[in-house]
C-alpha cells in the first residue's frame, strides 16, 4: 500500500545542553517519511525547499526508497527553524524563517492522488484541506496540528477534523481544542466530530490511542539518554502511518501495534540530533525494541 | 500471609470544585489497609488516634477484617489535615494539626512482629526504622516517603533505604532524592542502594515499577470522573502490598500484577471523597477493572 506525506522540510538549528547542530535536516515531512520508510516500501512526500537545499538531503531520502518527485524546489531559501531546549520537554523557538514555505501551496502530482494512506503533517489546516481536495478518497487520512492553528485557524481546523480519520495531538492541544481539562472527556468530544481514532501524545509519559469503544495506553520506550526531542512527534506519526500502510486490515489490533511502532521510531529519533539516528536504523533494531516494550507492558 | 501497615490515621477536611468534607476519615494507614483488605485476609494496622476519634471509624476498619488492636488511643486530639485542590494533581495544605501524632512512637505488639509483609506508610524515617527494629525479619518490607523527609531527614531516610525492599515514591521525590532528572537514571541510583523494586508514581500518567533487570509500565485506569485524589498513593501501596501478601511467590509476574492491582484500588478511591468509595468495593469490581486494563495495554 502507498503512503503520501505532506509537511514541512526544514533546515534546523538546534541547541541544548548536549550540543548544537546548524542547518541540519528537519521538518515534519522529513522525519515522518524516514520513520515510515522502515515499514512501507511505497512512501512519497510533497513539500517545498529552496534552491539552497543541500542535494545530499534529497539523496538521503531517495536512498530510503522515498519518492521525492513531489518535492518542489522554489526560488529562494529553505524554511529554517532555530530553537533550543532548556529542559527536554519543551522547545523554545528562537527564530522561524518561513522563506519559500511562506507561499507553500501543496500540489499533488497525479500519480500520488491515488495513494491509499495520507498523512497531513502539521501545516495550515487550509492547506491540509486543499490537499484533500486533490486526492481520490484515500483509505485512511491522518493529520497532525498544533496550538498555533487551534488558535489562529480554528474554523478551518474544525472543518478539517470532519474530513479525517486519525488525529495526532498532544495533551495541551486537545485541551485547548475542546475546553475540556480531563483528556478522556476531551477525546470524547473530538471523537464526536467524526474521527475514528485520536492519538494523544504525552511526551515523556507515552501516548493514548482512543477510539469510540476502545482505548490503548502506550508507554515510552526508555532510552539510555534523550539527546534531542526535535521531530519526535513526526517520527511517531510516520512510524504509525508507515506500519498501518504496510498492513492490509485496519482493525484495532493493527492500530495498537502501529501506536507501539510509532513509539519505537520516535524513541530512536530522540537519541540524536536531526535525523542522524532515524536515518540509520533497521527493522531488526525496531522489532527488538518492540519486543522489549511488550515485555515491559504485558501482564497475565 | 499477614500484612502489617504502619502510618497516619487522620481526620481530613478537604475541599475542591466538586465539594467538601469535614473531619472525614483519612491517613495513610487507613487508605492502605482498606485497599489491602480486598486481597489479604490478615491485615493489621499500627497507628495513633485521639480520644475524639469516632468509634464508627474503628468499626469500619474492623468490618473489613482489619486488626485494629495495634491502634493506640492517646489523650488528646486526632491528627488533622486540611487541604484543597485547585487542579486535581496537587494538594495544597491549608493546615496540619499533628495533635497526638506529634508524639507517635509506633509500638509493635508481639503478635504483629512476626508479620511477613510490612508497609511503612509515609512517616518520619526514624520512626520507620524504629518499627523495623521491632520486627522479626519480614519477607518483604516496603516504604513510602515524601519531600519533607527527603529534605529534613535525608540521612535517616538513606539509612532506611538500605533496610527495605520496595520503595513507593513519586517523580518529583525521586529526582530530589537522587539529583537525577531522568527518572530511569534516578531509579538506577536508588536501586544501587540495595532495593529490589522502586515504584515511581506519576499521578495521572500511571506508574513505573523498576527492578534491577526489569521494568514495567502501568497506565492509570481511566475513571469517569476524578473527584478527590486524597489517599490515591496510599491506596496504590495498599492494593499492591495486599496483593503480594496474598500470593506465595514474589516473582516479577506477581509484582506486575500487584502494580496493576495498586492502580485499580487507587482508581476507585479517587472517585469519591475520603474513604466513601474504597470502603465499599468488592473483588469482582476490582477484577473487572483489572481485565479492562489488560485489554487497554496488551498488544500482539
């Protein structure tokens, strides 16, 4: 099955107590597609970069089997994000230079419009909707969002929520979106908008996958040392979507496994800056962690 | 097997947005023994109350099969705690009146000194140590503690930690105790003091049981509505200890199950003020939630 990922492609400058990287490969579409590539052999991305975007980054994506023909190279500079972490739970944005991303209007190539699985990374909900209008109805549509859109584009976001199946959202965001402080009440309210599944990301506490009559708690994978959480949520979503795209039936058991695979790909990513770890793992390492997490959660 | 519980017995005045109770039954020994009583038929408590302590409270404990012969009735007033919650994650102490608890010096009746399982509720670590000196070596010794003792009686607490098997502690406390911010590093440091198991309580995020070569993540049980978290940690410890005391072999599978049973008893308790829920549940209800939580965490 094919998976299409739309999102940002960025050059990140990140600094924390473990070190610093400058203009390192990042962005939601990059992290998500790399994570997905370990499960699904048919991953494509749509996004925009500037003429300054290093060729080796594209080469890297291609080397993971990711179809980059939907990558638009626009005149100007690539989107840049500069941030730091004082503790590892919260990114502090120092500078955002949208550059060519400011005028990003995703154009879905014809051959991508038939993709069965679609992940709309965290971009303006109006753009997410415009992507949907270019797709023949995919089997599963998932989206990520953030505070910025919940506040600034609330109406468009609520319209989008009626059109998708799966939402990735963090605790603070779902509280803001619904006005409910108890996350199970908040999830209930979002499910009523018509979604099939909500994945509430709880950072260092794991995640909860909530469906109408089902619930699944996933812990984190306890890594030796968290180096840089940038991209953790995107790797989670990418691993999740890559796994379900690789499966033919989407029952709740598949969704549970996908949640764990999302957890695992995310756990690798936070062990290094930028994509340095997530670009270099393999399925054996992933399945090792999967089995460890099973041991850490199963009881009789 | 027999379980002895030492801790506070209190009359609590608690207020939050759902209501208020005045001089309601509380205290770590009360919550823990009630929770334990659903698993273990041989639970005893040691504690002190004043002459004002309502007889019906003692009657209640006895009605659950709890041996109250170690309950000292001292001249004066019962320990009182007055608190409020603005959000349900953090208790704000308005007033603590130690009363007879100020001079509490636990005296373990001869027939209790042979108890195989011991839970030292959250009291001065010097008193916890004095209890140990009165016991013939129990099979399993568990203790709870808090910030107040980590700061004020650090040396005694560290001495205690060398003498016990299981520690119940929350995230903030284990960070304070060890100076490590990453909880897995913090747990490692505490395990090196000689403990067999550390249960890190994470409030609304569940708990983690960490042993030398083992780890178990327990989520919360998602209740309809959290009314009052007072006593949640004590019910957790009581359910945990009651379950292991009811079993004859303490392998890691037993400890996992105990962690889930602790989670479940605690989940009932927070659905009402004081002991109003925890005093009135039964094993069928507990096992129902146990099986639901299994469904919510197991994957293949």
